[in-house]
C-alpha cells in the first residue's frame, strides 16, 4: 500500500473523457437544457436586509399577459420547526424552507420572496415587479462582533445558543458554541519565552463559479417530479427537495447536467424547489435561472470572521501553547463552517496545550455555504501569520520553525484524534528545496512569505457499476458530478485494475434513478471515494471474469489469476487470455458481467500544503503584485497529475483573490454594493504569474492507490503567505482580509 | 478497554476528566458505560438511541460513520467532535 | 429587460429627427457596452434604441498630421489603436482605448459612447480633455462645437439638448515636442473601473528640459471628469523637476472632490490623485524625450 | 412588447434567419432561438467573457450585442470551430494541456484565443494574458489556459 508501485495508467495524463464535448460547446450544462413547452421562471428578491413581511399581493403579476403562475412561501408545505436529516447532518426544516422562499421575515437583501413562471424570461422579470410586498423594516446587523453584542438586533426570536455544555434560553444571534481543549493552556503560556497575540478580520467572499445556478423542473401527471440541474450532488438535491416539498424520494428524479463550477456553493438548493413549485402550479416544465447579482446576493458566500490567535514558544522554537477564539458569520441561518475552522486552525502543528473556542453567529447576509476547505482559510490566515511573527521574534527561519513543530504520524491533533501517516513535513521539505525558496529575495519593496495549511478531507458514500463490453472496453456508471475532471480520475482507477488503457473506459454520470446513492462532489472526496468504488467495482469484474475463464478452461476458479490485464491458469494447465479476449467470450460463458461496488470509506487522509510567494508592493498605491508562486502539496498519489496541478493552481488563485481584493461590500442599509463581476474583483489572468504546483506523494493508507483528496487545501495558505510576504516587503503586518490597496495605504499611514 | 475522549464542554460532567476508560463491545455499550460512570453524558452525545446528528465520531483518529450497534475494538479510542458536513471543495 | 423598439438610422438628420421626436425615451446605440447593460438592469428606461452605426459620419476615422484627427462617435476602440499614426500622435487617448474593458469590449465600445455615457470614471475623457478635443454636435438647429471639458454636466448627464447627438470628436494635430499619457488606478490589472484616472499632456522645449505648457485632467474624483486647468498652468515655462511636478500634483489634489463607494474611499482617491498625476506627467514627459 | 424583427445573418458559414425581439441579446438568440448553447451566460454584462463570439472578424461579448444588430453580419461561434473529423488546434491544445476543469468558461476562452491568434499568431505570455483578461476562469488559475494558447500558437 505505501511502497512505491509502478502503474500503467495511474500517474499518466490521458485526455479527459468529456474533453471533446467541452471544447466544442456540445456539453449540456444546466442552463442549456431545452424541453418542449418550457416556461421561464424568475424569483423576486428582497430589497431589504432585515424586515418583517406584512403582506404579499401577487394579483397584478398573475394577471399580466404571459404569466402562467406565481408562487410564494404559502405554496410550500407548512414547515415545522424541527430538525431534518439530510444525510450529511441535521438542518432545521423551517430555516431550510424560509431560505427558499421567505415566510415571515426577510433576513438579507436578495432573500427570495416569490417567483413567477411565464412564457419568456423577460415577461417573468416584468411580472416580478408587479408583485406588491409590504415590509416592516428592521435594523440589520452585518458584522459578527456586533451581532454577538447583547443588545444587537435579533434575527430569530427563538434562536438560543446550542452547545454541548450548559444551555441558555435567551434569544441570541450566537447559534452555537464549541470548544476543544488539550493539555493546560496556562501552563503552556507560562513555559513560553515569546507570546504573540493578534486579532484578525476576514471579509465575506463568494465561491465565484462562472455558471449561475439553474433548475428545470417538471411534474408528470402521475406525480413524478423530474429536476434537471447543475449540482454538486444529485442525491443531496433529491433529499433536500423531499424535505422541503414533503414529497417522497421515490417520486423525485434528479438529472445532473454538466456543472460550471461549484467549490461547495452548489450543494445547497435555492431555486430547484422554486422551479418544482412553479412546475406543479403551471403543469408545465419551468426553467429558473439566476443572474449574477442573484448569485452574489442570494447564494452562499463563505463567512466573514473575527479570529483571535495567541501562541507561545520557547527560545528553541518549540511552540508550547496555542489559543484561539473563532467567531464566524453563518449568514441568515445557523451553520457556518466554524467547526471545520476549529478543527484546522492549529492542525499542522504538534502542540501540547491548546484551547479552541468557536462561535456560529447569524447576521443579515445570505446563508453561508461551503467554499473550498470551509473555515480553514480564515483560520490559517490567523495562525500562519502568528507563526511567522513567532519565527521573527525567535530569529528562526519561518520554514524551519514549521519543520520543528510540524505534525507527524502519531501526533495528536489539537482536537484529539491521532494522525495516521500524513505528509506535512514532506511539503515543507519540498518547499525548502525548491529553487523558488533558495533563490535570492532582496529587492526593495519585494517580499517573500510562506504559509502552510491543512484540510481533513472526507469519505462518504459512492456507488459505481461497470458493464463490460465485448470489445474489452467498459462502461463505468457513477453518480459523482464531474466539476474538474473526475470522470477521468475515476475511470483511470478502474482501468488500472483491469489492465486496460484509460481510453477504454466510458465513464458516465447518471441520474438518481440509475445509480446507487452517491454523496456530493465536495470535501475533496470524489477521486478518493468514488475512485475507491471504481477500484472495488473493477475488482468485482475481475472476480466474475476469473470465474468465466475457469469455466472456459475447465479449471477451478482458484486456479485463475489476473495480472497486467491477462487472465491465466496456474497449477498445471497452461492457459492465458487477455481481458479484451475474455470480454468477447462473456456471452458464451453465462452472459454479461456487471461489476458493482458501494463504498463509505473511512480514512480519507488529511491533506497538507505549504506555499511560497513573492510579492511586490507599490508603496504609493498600496497595490500588491504577485511575482512568483510555488505550492507544494501532499496528494497521496496523483491519479492524473495534470488535474491535480490544476486543482492546486485553481485553489491558489482563489486564495490570492481572497487575500487581495475579493469581498462583499455593504452600505449602512445592509445592501451589497458590488454584486457583479465588475466590482467583486476576482483575479483575471493578467493579475497572475504561472503557479508552480509541486506534487508530493505520501500515500494515504486509507486508499488502495494512496489517494488523498486534493481540491480543497490549496486555498488555505495563500492569504497568510501573502500577508507574510507583504510584511517581508514593507514591514507591516496586515491582519484584515482582503489586503486591498486602500487597507495597505491605511496601514502604511499614507491615508 | 475502549477509551472515550471527553469533549471539552462536558468535562464538567466527568469531574474534569478528559478521557475515560469504559466497558463495552459496541458504540451503545460504551456510551451506556460512560453514562453509568458519569450521568448526563449520554444525553449530550445522543439524540434518543442514535448519535446526535451534530456529532461526528472518530475511532482511532479516523472519522467513522457509526450506528449504535456497531462493534468497537477493545483498544479503540473514541472522539466525539462537531460533525463537519461534507462538501467543501471542487472535487 | 424592458421592451423597446430598435431603429437603424441611416443619416445624421434621421437620427436627430428621431431624437427630437422621441425625447428622453430614445437613446443612441453605438457599441452598446454601457447602454445595453443599463437597459437590462433597469438603470435607464427607454422605449427606442436608435442604432447609429449605419451613419457614415459617426464611423469616420481620419488623421492628418496638419489638421489632426476626426474621430466618429461610434468608432470602436480597437480601430483607433490599430492605426500606427494615431498611436504616435495621441498616445494618451490610445492608453485609454487599450484599457477600457477587455478585448471583447474594445471590439464594440466607442470613445464617443464613453463620452456620452458621462461616467465620472470614464477612461477616455481625461485624455480627450488634455488633448484639447472638441465635440461636434448635431441637432435640430444645426451643428455646434464645444470643448470636451464642457461636455459632461453630472454623472450620466451631458450638455446634449433634446434632439442633439454627438457626431464626432476633433483633436488638433499634436505640437512639436509634445506627448500625452493616461493611466488609472485599479486594484486588478484589467477589467475594472478607474478608482482614479489621470491624463496629462505636455509640450516641451527643444532641449526637452523645460515645460512649455501642460494640461491635466482627472477621472473618478468628482461628479464629472475634471479639467485640472490650474494644476497644468502651474507648469507653464517650468524647468522639469520632481518639485514642480509635485506642485502640480498637489494642485490637482486640491480640486478633487471624491466620494467613497465600493470602488474606493474618498481618502484613497485624494491620495491617488497625487500619485497618478505625477505618473501621468512623468509618463508624458518621458514619451517626448523618447521620441526621435 | 415590441414586434419581432426578421434577421438574416451568417453563422459559421451558414445563412441563418431568425425572428427576435429588439431586447433579445445575441446571446439569447444564439441560445434560446437557435439552440447554439456553446456560448454561456456567466454575468450578462460583459465582465466574464463566457459568451464570447467573433462578429465580423472581431471578438465581442454576445451579451452586449442585440440580436437585431447582426442583420447582414457574419459570425463565428464555438460550434463552428472544429472540422467534422478533427478539432481546431486550439481545442487540441486545451485538451492536451488540461486547460479546463468545469469547462463552462472554455468556449469563451477558445473563441477569445482564436481571435487573438487570428490577430497575432505569435503572442508573448504577457500578450496572451492581456488579451484573455476579459475571460474569467475560476477553476484553473489560468496557468494551463495560458500554456494551451501559447502551445496552440506554436502549432498553427
């Protein structure tokens, strides 16, 4: 498992299976879907950040020529204030439904209130303007520290702080409190020669996928609901629809079309239930699309946060204590990724004395949604900056300080569990030896920074079936929507088992009626878990085909072996047949072979990364230019190295955007003022150098090929690495994200 | 015997102990054993006869989805941590 | 998007007559990169969109080293920077045409449209001001000409009266030893709206050591693009030095009246006026010095 | 509602006629009327480039062109780029360089790259980055896209 193996397919770089469709424009994404008799839906959204809905009058909209139906929260089944199980955890059903269509209050600008189905999208849009909504305005609260104040405006009158500890039944915006405690924090700080404590602020940022959300729904006369959409998980859409619509899963089919990016933001449903309600009301298929402003204002950003970090170390570099308080904005409804942030905040280091407190806090912003290593980037911005400062105070190279304290197999994570084999040290060593790190860095206003990051990765359920074709190719059927080339990375694992080229696999992502349950494409799990299922399904094929060979050769099954794509007979009778040749004989030996596997693997194996960045600061304008970037990451085993590099490069650039310019900007009324790609400034290719992605391979013992998920951790280090590089360039510690030009000018005292 | 690491916020129920050795061969048995030693703990970890949906169980360092009847090795170390729903990354 | 009628006008007089008849609810369509977005987002209400791209006069692009440049109101950016002689004569204007939007925007967006949209942050307007450009306006009562610096009257507001349209811009031929420069500050390197823009033109003496005259204009620091006339005048007949350039930059800062919005804060903008004015002046001077 | 106009245009060397309302953008016409869904809507205001097409030889955002404006004009879309039996070299370069992940921005990038290489067959890395700055990609970090375009320039 962990020794170096020679592979034929794994580690090569075949053309992805869906590639031609995607470079010719033929691939059908959610919004591209067409069906006869289609109506177009449009959602009316709240112009206010916080208000009570006094009344909604839809009569003028309903009377508008071309309008076929209007829905409001009244059309949803009455939602109970109870917990609904959605496979991955519990969600309060009323919150879930109210976020689809507000019933009593609007909690953020952009909150959906009603929707219209009409014969054209323009008519639907015009009709939305004819819906009269009367509001009673309430004061908004937009910042986590303000929301935690005892006299803050309250979003949910019945929300109390949930915690494993003592309960409090006073209404609050603090939805939950969690804590991890290890060792004796006070003793740890007493032992330290240097203690650094700082507060950090991070802004609200969006996943920024280029494809807006979309959904087309249709009810048949027999009650079958079909939803065509782009999503990170067709089954989770089915579960959410079933809960929200109070409709049996057996009557819902979700067809995942190609998806134009997600990064965590296309797990929660928004307009899919709305399309279903409109379809039910009109009896016609209805397509609902968001525009870009809807996406910014109505879908999950990742939370802003306020984080304090206190760390202490001895003169010899040993970190003796680490303490943090993480306050995360959940948005309008509870459920920020503070738990994940708390898990990751000190995870790269082996520290004896740790105290971590986390707070999930509601504010008048869209309900937060997962975004690539949710919570970990916020947390690492604090920790990795303080580690850099400790290194400076101790006069130890920051990379050496990380090597001295870096977590290894057998060390205990700050939240308790013991690490299996991990590759953090190896990422540090790879960075240390890289020509980037060893190159000179000394020009005026140029700076170099490093930072590391951790993400734990997840497993969860995946199903795969494999049909063997007579020509020795296979059709691989899976349920993981392919956002970044996972058809290829999954197919390659099956090909490796069967000893056939990657090109001999036809992978297809199918709907919820056509494959076993498969959890979301997220959590860096798809190449790991669905790949594992493909491996097991291929093993199932091998087992069945051994039996066929035994039948052909009239030998005992145990006397058939399979290696390098060849079946052979052992113990006496000399027989040999390739996978391809045997595939052609299946009909004579008992009929088709279908391999299958379902998996829910533990042991996803954590992922670590270390990044090195060089920046130049324009001290007159406060603008930071990225000059050079190197990211080392433990991928366990890279199945398709090009797409591993791509994940790393993409994650780095999202991190750069978060670090430098991306943020939701609000006015005093709680309205986002930059809800467009013009003013929400994501990096363009002119803002960047090439990103050197260095793959380190420390095999994950929890996967047959050693795979670790790679998608998430690359976004974790960039903000801290860039902050450290800015410090190196101009001697100023930036503690607020984004580190935009105006904030740099302020920090430098120029304005 | 299995060891349960006690979540920080309920150590007031275990006299400050951060880990407790318990008896039992299944998740249900070890939790019941913990409850016998430290009354009130089960209600924090379970929702009726199941692990509370907001809690994730780590067995020997690995996040493992368990049911109450699942077996537990005699030398297992169990952590009850906040459940992290899936779905962060892009793939 | 709101519903409207589309009319493909063939002559200036047809367009003028339509504008005169329809009033506020008619808008002229050239590149459409602002207008179509405004209509789609409901920021501008209109019933008629009058396409002027079939009108010969608004497509004119003619440069003569004696008489200068005639730039039709609908000529898209990319056509301007494709002409080598224009790049040499009016580098400050070309700077702006190369940074408006991305390549695809430059395939449609017109300098005249940028002017008529009258955004305080419009990239083309400061260079037009420093290059002494004149607007040729046609209306029901015939043609009139006004300097570019007098064209905008507020955000989205211009001097165009009912029935009037911008036909073209006229830029005088560049003087000996002169050049121009435009730059803006944006947090990214492209695809942004100027937080502050600054344009400068200079005429130097034959030794290229002394400023004969200079013009400075600013974007995004007032309700309209600003002609910093006094700041430029400070440089008249001055030996080139960091000090005199600083002095002009400070004078430019003094007239800036910026606001804070999602693109930048007032303090940041005021500070940047100084930085960008210096850079624009130095850039223009360097161009003169580098010219053969 | 305004009366629909009759428009005749050339798309990928074929004469195409359609009816559209004046308010329908070229992008809407391509996608909803002509079912050419290769051009994507990412922002609908000219900031993402996912809807890029080439109109009379010039790269444009089809969301910022009215359908009625294309009467008598000629355009190229992603659907017309490949030959029946082989891909365009830019398309090959994107596949070989793994220059796409989710693929939603890919048609726009390829059309943009085509316009660049038609205009400048041997661009530098900086020229590629400048030209493509109007096309947003959120997955790749652009590294492999820029390499693909440089490779395609070599190949053509």
